C-alpha cells in the first residue's frame, strides 16, 4: 500500500469515527475529558491529512496562497483547530455547540472511491456496494441523532439511552424507506419539518440504492443478458421474414454454439477500442491456443507471432457450410482452431480432410489464381482467417513464414 493510500484510509477511518462520535456528543453525551480531547486530536490529525490530500488530488501547490481560498481547505482548517479544547478550557462548557464545526470532516468518507480505484482487480459490484455500505450507516446515525435532539417525537426520550437510540434508528429507517409506520410520529413543528426533510432525503437515498441493486442484478450475468437480447432480436427478425423452420433451427443452433463456446461474444468487436499495442499483446494472449495447435507456429519467432496474431480474425462455420468454392478468388488463408474441414474437388470427390491446427487456402493466395477446390465445414468449426493483404504483409516481413507455407503447398501438390 502506498503512503497516499494509507492517508486515504486514515481519512476514511477518521471521517467514520467522527461521523459516529460527534452527533452523539452533540446531543448531550458527556464523555470523560480524556476521551473528549483524544477525539479532538483525532479530528485535527484527520483534517491535516485531508488538507494534504486536497492539494495532492488537485495537483495544486500549498505554497500558493490563492489555493487555500477554496471551501475544502477552509473547512478543513476550521476542523484542524482544537475546538473541544477551545470550547471547554477557554470559552466554558456552554460552548460545546462549537463542536458542530467539526462535522465537515465527515464528508471525507467519499475518499472511499479514490481508495478503491487503487485496487484494479476489484469486481464492479464491490466498487458500487462498498461506498454505499460505508455511508448508509453514517447517514442513518446522523439522522437518528438529529431526531433525538428534537425530542424523539411520540417515542419521547427513554431513561435507557440505548433504547432511545434504537427507537430513533428504527424511526429513521421507516421514514427513509417509506413514510413510516405511524407508531412513532412527529409532534412538534420542528419534528414535523425534520420528518419531511428526512422523507425527501429517503426518496433520493433509497432511489439510489434501489437503482444500484437493480443495476447490479441486471449486470450480474451481463453475458447471458447480451446473448438473450441477441436471440430476441433474431427471433423477431425470423418471424418478420417468415423464415423456414429448418433455417430457423440452424440459426438457433449457431447462436447456441456461439453461446456455449464464446459466451456470446465475438472477440474483435469488443477489443477494437483498445490502443494498438495493448491490442497486440492481448491478441497474442487470447490467440495463444492457435499457436499451440499449429505445429510450425510453436517454434516461430516472437515478432512473427505478434504480427500474425494482430492480423488474424475469427470465423465460426456451421455444419456443411461452404467456406469457399472452386473458382473463388484467393482472398484469405485459414487456420483451423477447432473442428474439421473437407477439401472437395470439382467433381465432388474428397481430396483431403483437415483437422485442428491445419491451414488451407494457400494455393490461390500464393499463385494468385482462383481456388482449386471447395472447402466445407464438416461440423461446427472455429477458424482463424488471415486476409490476403495481411498475408502479404506478414510474408514480406517474415520470409520464413512464406517458405513454410510454400513448402506445405508443394507437398500437397505433389501428393
Ligand atoms: P486453394 O487452392 O486456395 O483452395 C483450395 C485449398 O484446398 C487449397 O488452396 C489447399 O489449401 C487445399 N488443398 C488442395 N489440395 C490439397 C491436398 N491434397 N491436401 C490438403 N489440402 C489441399
């Protein structure tokens, strides 16, 4: 953990403690002097850290006096003063309301977000829930203490302070989430006004919580949602165009295959927004399985692999799909990642049966002539496609690649 992270953690802990301590203190709890001054010290220390974080986050220089003329540092400077000490030793015990000036320290609980930003492997759900879990109890506590300060409505102040507090928390929850159950009601005008304000806050706070929870549930299985959404659109499309039943079955089977093998995502579209060099690294990583499957790529130089992986695109073929036919222009070279491909001659005779790790389509590409045979997917096939342009690019930069492809082509021709 870096020192800045440690400061942020200190600031969050300080805000949390002050947020619980101050309201209790302000509604009349009289602590022993040692406790009072310890908290005073804690608030001052937290404020010093908060001032430091303020300048650090904004990138401002604290040497420039103008940078201090902002609300943030001014509030923190006020909290930096030993207010409890001033109130009790200099002004007298009647001035304990001065402590309210320390309340702005609580706002630094928001440091939780930059603190979480540091952990790059956090699940989005944690990132959203933790700030809520931290701030909600603080808010409830603050409102409950405010309610006690106003006399606790019809519940009135009990001789047991714990019971008074629990009743106030109960009132806060029912008022924040609904309009209350009516068992504890506001009696005086200030209490009624306070209840109105809390209800309005409740609309915002619980609206925020509900929308977050709903969002989290919807996103908990985003891949499936995305797939279902695609299926819905395809079904509507097929109905609209009165697609024959056997074609519908094929389309559904295709989507099922994409879902079970790729969780509904076709790699490229998702990654295209990344900067070039990160894309290359990522493609090298996600396409490493094709490197392991194609024998001649296993020992190939890193440069060649990086360039090749960058250029390869994926294609899924359904059973009996014709990948190309005799006479088509040679527009790409294909690597078989999974599945089998049949090479069929003009008269329908099978010339070859190629499996995982093999490549095909090189003859038309190298000789610049039309395809010499048909290529058919035997079952579902995952192919990696290298376009003609990409092939020329890679072949020019890496003659060993071209040599190998030519070697295989010559073997096939003489077979
Ligand atoms: P191309 O001519 O571009 O298209 C048909 C492809 O079938 C051809 O390239 C080769 O990749 C492949 N092919 C042709 N003959 C054979 C063979 N005997 N064994 C394996 N593959 C072949």
